[in-house]
C-alpha cells in the first residue's frame, strides 16, 4: 500500500546539509497520541487525515493556507520553459507552465521558538 509521507526538515546552524526526517501519517498520529494530545491513535488518525484533507482542498480551491506559528502554504505558477531537449532522442520540446506548492516558514519556526 502506498503511503504519502510528510517531510519535516530539521536544520542545525553548523551543518551544510539539513537532516531529513520522514513521517508517515500513521507515525505522526502515533507521536501525537504518545504526547497526550489524543486518547487513542484512531482518533489521532482521523484528526491528521481531516487536517491534511482540508489543507489540500483549500489549496486546490485557490486559497492560501496559513498556520499561525508554523507557516504558509500556497500554489505558485511556474513559467513554461522555452525549449528543452529529450534526454534519449535529443528532440526539442516545450515544457508547459504548471503550479507548485510553496511553503514559507513563519519567523517563529525559523527562530526555533516553541
């Protein structure tokens, strides 16, 4: 079964490359249950799924999602590339414009405040 992963990046000021920690939805729910936010993992699973679904739907409806103290999610357009070349055949083609999700961390998250 395919599981989507939430990627949380933890940076240390002296390191050149950030350390990546991957959380599945289930692992996030389990961590929230262990810390006492929810009485059972089943409830935490529903809350995590509902929150991520709501954020995804809001983004697809063209809204900007701002989580106070964490950051902002928004779709941003990308420009179409003029000409690219196919790696194997060498034939030129144009890449169409698309949309990407951009995450902008809040100052509180960047400063490491809890």
